[in-house]
C-alpha cells in the first residue's frame, strides 16, 4: 500500500512539473478556422513545433522570463508574441491574419531578442526560399536582391559582397553568428560559405562596431542556419541544380531530427562548374570552380538552457582568370589543373544559453582553420598559408521587462597566420593578432511607441609579425611589426511607431576598423599587380547617420532609407604609376578622409482585386569620394529593379505555382576611382517559373529560370574581369529540383 501511495505521489509531482513548464494553445485564422501546419518557434531556445489538424500546439520545458514566440504560416503575416513566462502552464491562443506581402521577422543579428521593426539599426532579412530567390551558380549574386547590396565578382566562383559602397574588410561576415575568417581582405578570394543549410540571411547596413567590433564598419552579413526539425520528427531534403552557362551541377542532401530536448542534423553537398560563357557566347578561360561541403549540428534544449554544437567543412578549388591562364588554357573544362587557388575551411562552434532565474547568459566559442593555397603550373605551389582563429564571447542579459533589456558583454579573438612549407611567395608574414573588448547595451521602450537603443564598447587589439627576407634585399625584406590599437565605439538610435502601419527609424553610430595584415605588410605580386603595404597606417573611424521610414498595409509595403557616412583615414589601394622590372603595375595602400552617402527605396504592391499578382520595385544609389573630390574604388552604379510575379494555388498538375519577370538596370558609373575606368550601364532580363508537383503523398518542387535572357554582353563596374577585358556571364538556364521528405513524424508533441 505504501508503494502505491508513493507511486501516486511521484506521478502527481511529475505531472505538476510537466504542466508547469509548457506553453500551449490553438491557432486559427480570422474566420476562427484551425490552421494546421503552422510553425511555432522560440528563437532563444532554438526549438519549435507545428500545429496539428485542429490547430493545437504545445511547447514543453519553457524557461522562466521573457520569451518571444514566432508563429508562421504561408499567406499569413508572421505573428510575434512576447510573453513573460512565470513557469506555470500558459495558454496562448493565436489568430493569424492573412497577408500577401512580406511580414517582419524575428532577428538575431542585432543581439537583442527582437523583431525587424524593434531595431534602431535597420536589418534586412533575405529568406532563402527556393520559390522566390534567384538561382545562380554564384551565391553572392543572391544577396544582391537586397537594395544597397552589390558584389565584386571575378566570375561565377569568386565574389565579395558590397554594402553601400564598402567591401572586403569593411564588411564583417558571420557564419551563424560566428566571425568568419578566411582571408576576407582580397577581392580575389571567395565568400566561402555554402548556401545549403542556410535558412535566411540578415544584413545590417551601416556601422555595427558596437555589436561586433573592428571590420563591421560598413555592415554585417549574418548567414543564419536552418531551424531544427519540428519536435518529434525526422525530416530531410534533396536538392539538385543544373546550370547551362557553366555546365554546372549541384547536389545537396540534408537530414535532421528533433525530440523534445535533443536535435541533430547532417548535410553534405557538391558543386562542379566549367568555365562560364560571357554574353555573346565566348567562354572565359579558367573561370571553372568546384566545391564540397559537410555540415553537422547537434544540441540539447531544456528550461535550464540551450546548448548547440556545429561543425562546417568546406573545400573550394577556384580557377584564377589571369594572363598566364588565358594564354595557356585553350579548351573549356571544369578540372582545376593550373593557375588556381584552393581553400580548405574547418569551423567548429559552440553556442550556449543558460537560464538563471531572471538572468540569461550567452556563452559562445568557435575555432576556425582556413588553409589557402595558390597553384601556378601543374603541382607548383606558389603560396600556402593557414589562418587559425579562436573566438569567444559572453553576454549577460540582466533582469528585464517587456519594455526594457540590458546586456553586458565580453568578446575576444586570437588569430595566427602561418606560412607553410616555405613556398616561393610569402604574401603575408607569420603573425599573431589578439583582440579583447567589453560592451554594454541598453534598450528601453517609452509609451509603447518609442524604443531607444544605445550602447558603448571598448576594444584593445595587438598585431605582432615576424620578419621576412634579408635586410640586404629591400624588394623582399619586411621587418617585424608590433602594433597596438584601442578604440571606443557606440551608437544611439530609436524607432517610433507613429501607428500600427507607419514606423520611423533613426540611428547614429561611431565605428572603427584597424589596418589588416595585407594593408600593413604587403610587398609582392598578388594576381595582376604588385602590392605594397604601409606599416604607418592608422585605424579608420566612421561616423554614420541613418534615417528610414517603413509603411505597410495589408497589400502594400514601402521602405525608404538614407545615410551619410564620414570615414576618417579610409584605407584603399591605388596605382602608383610605376611598374616592376617585369612590367607589373605597382599598387600601394593609402589613406584619406572620405564620405559615402546615398540610400535605398523599395515598394511591394499586391492589388486586392488581383490576388494572384505582385509588383515589386527597388532603387539604390551610393556616392563615395575623398575629401579632395577623388572618387573611391569599388563603389557600385545606381541600380533599379522591377519584378512582376504571378502566383496561383493550383495550375494544371502543379500546386503553389509562380511565374516571375525581373529586370535589373545598372546606370552609367561615371565616377571611377583613379585605378578604374567609367562603366556603361546595362539592363538584364530574368524569367522564372516553378511550383510543387504532388506524386502520391510526396511533394516535389521544380523550377526553371533563365537569367540574362537576352544574352547581354556587358561589364559590371565591380567586375574584376574588367582588368583583362572580359565580360560578365551571359544567358544561364537553371533547372532546380527540391525533394523534401519525412522519415519519422509523431502525430502528438513529445518530450524525450
């Protein structure tokens, strides 16, 4: 009898605990009909589920404190609910509102757990949805769908993002919040991140040193990994892409699963592309590239914390379109044999969140190892370097309420560059870089309309290099360096919700960037030029003012933003007018006080009488020049984009079908830097159509797209192929196939 009583007491106790840490409810539409299949996700916990056939959902093991929950369903506005969870069982019923234009998203790049409209810093979100993104062999090109974002390109495989006229080390790239280090300083090096397993891309336009330190002076691009599978499921997807222009093929397979507390996933992919065809049909010798990638993740989430581990491996071989390669390669191919670079990157990261009553503690660390090899003739190593980076971060979220949030933090990274095997060329010296910073952030909301965000940060950085060469040879000798930098940065911004539909945003930020190894120590040939550094360079300091307006209705959104960025001691590279004994042009790194100013505007209309029709347009422009009137390099031309899109729920044997027509116009760029030439404008036409085909119970997404339909022969102002007189890619037809599949699906939410 005693045992029975004890068992009953334990069962009652367990049930009480179980009932006291859950959020549950019903999701319906405006007609009070249940919405089955609605995604429910808590970003802080990296945990989610989907509603059942009756619209019911349940999330277990929820921590106490402020939680922001996002409810998403195609065709409906995202519903973002902020709740202060006390630990008791909470019923939260949601009514979703239909909409046909983009809704705001929960964003993580602003550090605060907030939405796009909550942030004083404008954060654009690009959803990597195969139904809407441009399919191309060049992943960076997808990012240019965001107004104000462009790319420096050396063909389909090598490209760099540009934000409001700033690029390379003025832009910080994050891989799921981790500082990504793979020799970003050069326009001849690739982005280095594979798009598969990435759910969306968050883009901060403008200085973000307060949040991320040096190298975020021009903005941040954060590639956010896909969410775990819904609780109680194991799902996957297979992706294949075929490209006519590069004779390219991409294969990618991913599988992920989740229980109530554990989640894990694996993804592997391969890309192979031959030399691309210019507009008009001629191929570009040695523009071929190949890539392989593996991504693993695992984690545990509970009311006490969330612990996530990630491993990414990526290897790329990329042909270099140089004079030697153009002369030697006489046949189009896809195998890299001469004049190419190889990058092998391993990235291991751990991201953890611990709940301590009213406090939350983020503890993140990562280790990245990138090996860069340049090959000349067959099996001839010209350059071989390894960059190892250890990063770590702690952020303490102090007790806060729905109208306030306070954060204290510490960040650091230790980096080592090492030349391997004493190769012929030592592009950069062996060096050690250390950086440590502390910061404080404040967010407060007044009258439920005015949200203020501010903060301050202090950084201390050191760079130590070893000498290279013999003092008797001034052409190759580089003395050792010991450099020390420190800087304050900060920002003050606000958002004002004039009404539910109209939002004003303003922000002022002070940011900085220290000179990098290439700028301080270069002394040798790099691709088509001889580069000389300057060890007396001082840090860049930026002071930017941003103003923006957002307006939305059920069938319309409108955004307009302007900025003015003053950069003292802007670092750039320019020709000296001299050449080496072998006739190579000599370029030198220099500094000058500069300004960049411009803005972006976007409009999306979905007419109510024509539910199946969408119209979008955007415009972006930036001007960059030194105080003496000389224009800055790599500043893109003004761009105008139009898209007309037709969507039908069903058409013949296809479901959720679409047809889109896009035009992109780049205007004349008549403001070149001294080492550039003016570039004529151009207009490109793109077409795309696709939808889901249902085979029994299996959905298959198929799309067919054509980029540069008219096979326009053009040169973009930011194309480095301009240096060798070659054009941008011509017509490309892409077949895109995506097969999602379910291995295990549990009808009821479970907690394991």
